C-alpha cells in the first residue's frame, strides 16, 4: 500500500503509523468457511474479498463494523428512512412528479 500511496502523492496513506489514516478489516480466521484456506494466501483472498467472515472494519481509524453490526448507526432508523425514500420514488414513477 505504500507504493500506491506514493503513486497518488498521498504521504498520509499507505502504512499504519500514528497520524495516518487507518482503513483496515479483520477476519475471523477460524470461521468454518475458511478451513484449509488460511495456509494459502492466494486461496484466502478470494474467499474473504466479497463475503468473507469480517469481524471488524475500520475507516480512517474509526471502527464502523464490529461483531456483525454497524457501530454508531441506528440500523432500524436507517431502514425506515431508506424505505421512505424508496416509497416516494415508486410513488413518483407511478403518479409522475407532483
């Protein structure tokens, strides 16, 4: 990641150091779906890249996902807000703009 950060001209990225942005994720390496994969990094990456057993996600040093839940987000309220936007969009498509 240091090479990519250098290429982008972003000295604030690319390594885990105090004062730098920290985006990372941790997986549960003992999850059943990873049996046999942890000893083969080329096999492990495709297994965790899309739907892997993510235990924690950190963006810019802040934990945003832990133990299967978004942190600092009221998921039920977010669901209802998204439903309201979806309902309005469908209503506009059926009735046309008001």
